């Protein structure tokens, strides 16, 4: 579903620009709904997102 992406350094926490390769079937909020430090994003990404090439 993700074609290309670009990481933009805005001298804050950063942004990611994503080009989609198709339509999204379902879009929703990803938990947790609390602040996560930038150093812990990789850990939360592995715990919350589905595995690669899934669905």
C-alpha cells in the first residue's frame, strides 16, 4: 500500500511524507493514545503495527 516515503527534517520531531500505491480499505487510530518519546517509537512500532506483507 505504501509506494514511496520521504523523511522530512523540520528541526522538531520530523515528518514523513507517504505516497500511497493504492486505496486504503480501512483507516483508524493506532493506540496508544498517550505521548511516546521519540526514542521509543521503534519499540511501539514493532508491538502495535501488523507484520510486513500482511493484508
